[in-house]
C-alpha cells in the first residue's frame, strides 16, 4: 500500500495540482495520497474523477486537507 | 466520490446564472451589430456582457485564488441585479426611449459602488495572492470612476445635465476598457494560462509587470483624454503591456505539460493578438481620429470578448460539473476534458477572430462592408454561445 504525503502550502496554482497529479500518476498499485493546501483545489476534482479516484477535501483551520485513495 | 465534503468555497449556481445573463447580453450585442452596424447600443450590450462576466467570475475565482469568502447564490444575484437592470434600461434608452438614460446611469453607478466596495472589502482581509488582490482593487476603483463618468453622461443624454459632459466619453472608455476590464483579465491570466496548460509557474520579480502597465495606461489615458501627446503615451504603454503579457504566456505555453493546446488558450492567443492590434490602432487614432472606432472594435470584440469566451469554455463546464456533483453526488458525469467539441469551438473562434478584424477594418477603411463583417462576427458569437450552452447542459441535465 503506497502512502504519499505532500505539503503544497505556499505554492502558486497550478503547482499543487501538478505535484498531486504527478505523484498519483507515478503511484503503482493501491495507495493513499494526502496533501495540505492553501486553496481548495476545485479544478483538481474533475481530474481525480477522470482517473477513477476517490477523494475528500476538508477545510482546516489554515488551508485544506486533501485525501485521495487509489484502488487496486 | 465526495467533492469538497461540504467545505467547498462556493455554490456555483449564482455565478452560473449571472454568466448566462452576461451571454444573453453578448448575443444582444451581436444581433445589434449585425442589424444596425456600429452603435452605442451594440457597444453597451457588449459592455454589459463584460461587466456581468466579471461579477460572475469574481464571485468564484477571487475566493479560490485569494482565500476570500464567496457570496452564496442569492448574494451574487443581488450584486448582479443593478447591472442587469441598469444595462437593460441603457439599451432601451439608446434604442429610442431617451427618458430612461438618467435612471440607467444612476442604477449602474449604484451597482458599481456596491460591487466595488464589496469586492475591495472582502479581498482586503484575504490571506493569499497580494498582487492579484492589488490588481483587483485598482480595477474596482477604475470601474467605480468609469461608472461615475457614465452616469454623468447618462444624465446629459437625458437632458438633466450639461451636454458638455459628453466630452467625458474617451476617459470613460479608457477607464472601463483598459483600467478595469483589461487589468482584471491580464491579472487573472497569470493564473489561468498555467492552470489550463498545466505548466509550471516561475514567477519572478517582473513577471506580473503587464498588469501594472495596463492599469497605468488606462488611468493615464483617462486623465490625459484632452492631450493627444499624453494619450499617445498611454496607448503606447498599453501596447507594451500587451506584448509583455504575451511574452510571459508564450514562455508558459512552451513549458506546458498538456501537449494539446486547450481551447481556452486558443481563444486567449487570438485575444492577445487583438489586444496588440487594438493598442496600435489607439496610438494611430491620436493622429488619425478615424482609427479610434477600429481600436474600440478590436479591444471589445477581439481582446475582451475572445478572452472571456475562451475562459468561459473552461469555466462554464467546470461550474456545471460542480453543480451536477452537488445535486447528484453519485451520478456518472462525462469527463470535463472532453466536454467541449473542439472542431465547433475552433470554427466559432475563426468566425469571431476574422469577424472582429473585419469589423475593425471596415470601420477604418470600408464602411460598406461593415454589416457583412458584423454578420460573420455574430455567426461566430452565436455558435460559441450554443456550444457553451450544450457543454453546460451535459452536466446540469445529469442525474443519478
């Protein structure tokens, strides 16, 4: 089971999206990616769905926490 | 799949409805241009399109970028209502009901004051994107002053103020087209281009200089409206700004990760060329005033309209996708990447770009060809709106 953690705070768009998609595309087999972000990654959600991934994104005290799960 | 889990920054319904009204005004402008040729009615229908598009987009994009809170759907509809009603009155006044000019001017000024104050107040406390927030603040201030000048001219047209106030038209146009709308589009493009191209951003000290140059050009063009030499300097500054923005974006596009050029960016590229051409025509108009109409046509029909329509191809699908996901969380939605029919969108772009160029050329050199040129532009405009509608409907009509 892969587990990737990214801290994308302080990055300008679309760097967080590029880093997340690059990490997910490099992931082989099932796994979980978590990322901290300054902004809600709204343009990322359709990209995740197009890849068949499930995700949650929750607003936190400072920024957002994204969790993406990749099945087998 | 759970999008945002209830923490999403905004419900897109309000912005979507306002954008639909904006495009209704765009169609109105296309029809008026084809039916009557160049007129103040057609010009202000396109102005309504630009203003309402900005109100719609700013409610979603400014919060996404800066971290400011967006308005709920009812709030953004309230914010847009004075503009929708004010421009309707203004168009009716230009169509012959001259008694409506004062009410239109006052309503639009009230709307501009409300939107500008609200926009500046909410981004002042936002935590991110200092340069974008500064550009939006300058644009909002320019918009408010432009609306004030417009209201004064509306009172003059309605016989409630001195006719000499109509001499404010060049300053009004410079603030509205350059300092307000162009500054916003240039500022937002620094984020949209890399996002839509999926390209790494490398923001240096001078990267965003174009947004300051274009804002300065708009303000200088308005302040120096009575002095041709200073106006020439202002429009030359606008040309430099357009070239500077184009240079940054071309560098971004060369480093893009998506091989196929996004439809929005094809429209944006045509818009940048129009911006340079509009600036050059405006400079020429300081010697040959006849070129002024061509400059306005290229700026409004080319630069502003193509930028907004191009970005709308991306934004409309996205807002509709978000709405569908909220309404039907488990529905199977078509992938956004394939939502826009590329051939039809490219054909509409060709008609719009050729039409805008032909309208500008006809206004400057061959007035007899104006209606044909306007018909080409209108055909492109109608096609673009039909495509946008079909893209939105694919998602809005989706059910679990």
